[in-house]
C-alpha cells in the first residue's frame, strides 16, 4: 500500500512503522525474496515530499530514529544524580571519536554552568610570578591538537566480584575519546616560572566540589594540556567548559574540569580524591596510591548484550575498541570459543598513543553459541590480563583500574550476556 | 559538481592534515609506532607579542627528519615569555588558595571544639551523613568501619581509611556542605573537623582543633598506603607472550550477569533493537502529546494568568540551591527533603513516606497549609518560621528569589 500524504504533515509514527515492517521482511542474505520489498515498491514520503530547509536546524541533531542512542546512568550506583556518573553508549558507536553529546559525564556537584567572561585561570604557589589568565589570554598561546581517551578509574569497577551489568555501555562506558585543542600546560607554567623546588602541581576546578588532584611536575611539563575545544567545538559544560585539564593516559579524575587554578608545590596535597577515593584497596587492607596510568584494555562492543546478533547465521562483523595509557595498541586478539583459540583482529583508523583504537573481526557465524573475548597488546608489550589474573594480585575490593578481559556469551538466538568463564 | 568540489577540497585537506601527524593506515595488523617524535624547531614568538610587528622569525635548528610528516613541532616559550596574563594580586591568591596539606600548610587562624562541631553537624551534615556519621542511603559513611579493610565488605571512613586529618578540613572547607559550599567560617570548619574526628574516636570530647593541635591527631590507617607498584608487580607478569592456539581444553561459564539482574532496562536483549525502535515511537508519540498539552496549557494560561512563565524560569535557576536535597517535576521522589510537586495548597508535612521533624508534623496537624504566603515566609527564614525544622537551609535573602521560586514551584503542579 502506498501512503501518500497530502496537505497535512505526515505522522512520524507511521514512518517508523513502515520502516520496521519493511526491515522485518528481510532476514538473512542470499534468501530468496518471496514478495517484493515494500521499501522498494512503495513510494516513501521522503521520496516525494520536501524536507526541512537549511534554517530549521542551526545546530544539527541526530536522526529521530537514533533517539535511543543516549548516555544512561545506573540509578542504584550513587546517592544522587548530582554527584554521579552516566555511561557512553559504546555499542552504538564506531570509529574512534566519541561525539561530544555522548561523552560520559562524571561530576561531583552537578554541571557547573560557568560564564566564560567571569572565569579565570590562576597559577600560584612555588612560581616566580603568580599569574591570572582569561580565556582570551589562553587562546593567544600556541596550541596543539591531540586525540586522547579519557577513562574513569572506576570504569568496569562494578565487575570486580563477577559479571554484574549486562551491556558494554555499563561495564565499559566510563570512557570517551576526543580530539582536544589546547595549550601545553608547560607553556603556561613557564610563563609563571616554576621554582626549582616545585615538584607537584595541583589543578583545581571552579565547580562546587572544588575538585583537586596532585600531579607530578614531570607529567605537567610533558604532555598535559589546558584544553578549551573538544572535537573542534567549545568544551561542553558537562566536560568542563570553558577549560579543562587534559592528562593523557592517566585516570579521568585528574582531568580537572572547569579548571580555575593550578598551584605549584613541593609535595603532594593528599586531598579527598587521592586518599579516600581513587586509591586501590588490596586484599590485605593496604592500598595503592597514585595509580595514575590506565592499563591497556579492550572490549567487544558488537555483539554485546545491548547489541545482539539478530541477523541469524552467516557473515558477521565483530567490532570493539582498545586503548592503553602507556602508548598505542598495535595488536588486538579476539576469541570466539572462550580463549581456546585466538585470532588477530584488524585495526582500522588512526593508531595514536593514548587514544582509542577500533578493531574488527569478520567471520561466518554458524549459529552455535559463542564465548567472545578481546585482548589488547600495547606498544610496551603489555598484554591485557584476565580478571582472575588481576584478582590474584589485587583481590576484589579495589574498585578502580579493572582492565580485565571481558567475556560475552552469545547463544543460538544471538542474544549476548555478560559472563565470566573458567 | 566540479564547482562544489573546488570549494570543499581545501576543507577536506585541512582535516586530513590534522590527523596526519601520526596517522596509521587502515587494515594493518601490526603497526610500528615511532617514538613520539618531537622536533626541536624553535619558533621565536616575536610575532605573538604585541610590541613587535611583522618580524616573524622561525629559526630552524632541527636536524632533517626522515619522515617529516610525522613530526609534531615542540612548542617553546620565547625568551622572556609570551607576556600573556597578568600578575595575580595577593588578595586574589588569598581568596582562592585556601587548600590544606598534610603538613598543615594552608591552615588558617582560628579554632573549633567538638561541641560546637556537633551543633553545626546536626544542622548541616546529618541529613546526608546521619547523626553519627553512619550515612543515610548511599551518601558517604563518615565513621566506623575499623577492622573491615581486609574483609569482604570494607567500610572506608575517616577513621578506618583516611590517611590524613588535613583532608577532612580541606574538603569541608572547600566543598561542604553539599550544595552550599564555602558557606562556613574557618572556626566552624575547625569545629566540624573536630566533631568528625570525635565521631571516629580519634579525639576526646574536650578536644579543640587549631593549627597547633592539628599535628597531634592520630590517623590509624596512615601507614597502609603505598606508592603505585604496578611497574614492579604487574607489568612484567602481564607482558608475557600470549597463547594463540589450543590454549585450554575446556571452558565453563562460572558467573552470569543475568543472575543479579541489576542492569537498567535489563534483559530482553533479543528484542533490544525492536524495543529501541518502539521506544523511539513512544517518545515521538510522547513528544506529540506534550506538544498538544503545551498548546492546550498555553490557552489555559492565557485565560487564568496564573503563573508568570519568566518568573518561574528565574525560579528554576534559584531552585539550584535546593536541588541537593529536594526533587521536583516528573518522577520526583523524596530525598534528603520531601519532593515538592504540587506543594502550593498542600498540608504542611503531608508527603507520604517522608520522615518529617516533629515541628513540621505538628504544624501540619494544626492545619497549616503551604500557601504562597506561608511558603514565602518559610523560605525567607526557615528556622524563624518553624523552629525545629530539619531543613538546614539558611533562607533566601532576596525577596525576588522567593517570589521566583514560588512561581517555579507553583508551575510544577504534578
């Protein structure tokens, strides 16, 4: 039946129903088509009618058919959404860059809505001359562009005691990968003149949680950036607008958002977020502190519990992401049989240090159950360990830095589940 | 066609150039990354300073690079700096540099004792952290937990876990009370810190905290922290050659997420995509309905002129002060404070499931109803209006804010 809309605006609902009906008729490649495909034989409204003009959407948004692609939170995790976290929908993304609106959020006192005209960056402490910069001042420094992943140290933290959350969004979604434009922190510190006994810096945020962390001067002078753009546009408010610290390869908590001050000192500050939080409790009750680097890690994003194999037997594309806080990821292995045999995956797209890598593995699925895993090898020779290997050293209470190999069980119907295997 | 290409080509080339510095071609299994090459090309930044014009000198002292497209020039500060920014005034540094270190650096003048701290705590902190630091809901537990760190369920509190007393002062001073940061005086922060230490049996009830007594406070777990040792303990262990074939004989599933069923919108993964599509449909339907309702309400608003939408919008901004404890709007539930949906016209202390102070219950029992007037008075000075209320909020000083927030709450009828 050909639907033709005249005069009145067509209902979006009927669009979708039509699309679904047509899609449902096509199952499995190579199958003979019993009846003509209505997606072809029926005239679609967009084949005929005029669409929106260029003035309708000055800041573009995704297709309404992608409305389900959203950051999500896990309500029981935290006391309140104001001091909480949500998760990047990794299973809906491809390539290596995370769209700005889908970058997971973690804040400790809500999203600060900072007026850039009333924002200042102060450098003080053990410097020759304490300085104050406006955003405009900052943008007169030479700047650089770098793609880096930002992973929360607690990513996969809910999985220490066993498979818990069913979906890579929830198990691995505290990560995003973005191209930053910013000024090397080194240039800003040099402008103030770091005294010889200045061994640490303490970035501080302007939000109501006044986030602070201690960063060793070597890292500050190496590759940290004060960034004001992400993926080409201004930082989003939830990512620290108008400026944030970028600490490549190191845990996300250190990437202070709404950055307003950097103090230089001769010893670390041991503030709340590096003592009571973001320290890794081991089985014997002692705790590691200053576990800054993010270990190499990977996860298969498709198929995964939120993205089942719903096409039946035949050729399929497995894909996922891998990253390391210590360099690039030149190799990713995948297994379909729970680690009996491994295959080298194909990496496609830029391979940049401390950035996400995209891998693919294409295969013919015979419809039998799968136990899928991926294993990242980074440029230092480090191989992503199993969760059990980690537990032997760290126990189950450390919350942070769980980079163990993830397993998805895919059954005959293509439904995927988060499991752990022997 | 060709015209468009001409216009678009430079943009495309520019985008490629950005990634060009370390771009690795697709479809390579193993990619050898050169060590991050940072050339030593020095840009004399005369051009960037204000007092020189047009003398752009680039003295290139770099050795020729074999793969020049992979070189990212290392940016250098020019002699004498960029002359950007300005010197910070001592008052400005003093206003922001209030953080405190374990050696006491940054502690201000002043002092506070346990008793004063208890009073401040019960007013400002107990609604989230509990009367004894045991915490309400999932808010942080402040006290207890001794001896649990090596057990199955470690409770990390100030007493059981925190290595330094300075962290308590520093964090309260800069970030607490939640949603009303930096509202306490230095003496009050000293007193609160003393009380939190007292809750953890780390000081006696006659303890007075100040810059001098600070160093006396014992922190039992201080020596149980050690520097990241992954380089020694893990990196070698996890850098062995990986098995590729016949790595194990059998594989069993030993743990399943489904058993727990704690995933938001869990299960139904086989139908996820369809569901997502249905969800989309529902959202669209909802959007259409909302639009219809909006249109309808516009009409009614015109007729009744009940609420000034601009004032209500201003009130939404003021409501941020309340958000830490109160929810309002669709799906609002009781938190530290009761939800505020349809508060205008409802009996005081009448939200189901919320534990009110006896003062609030008595007022409601006596027939008090939240009207614009009574709510306005309450919000201006909560404890004057209703002595004994649990609400720790000090009150809105600005009459305009009061009117705005009442307009906002009035607009949240359901």
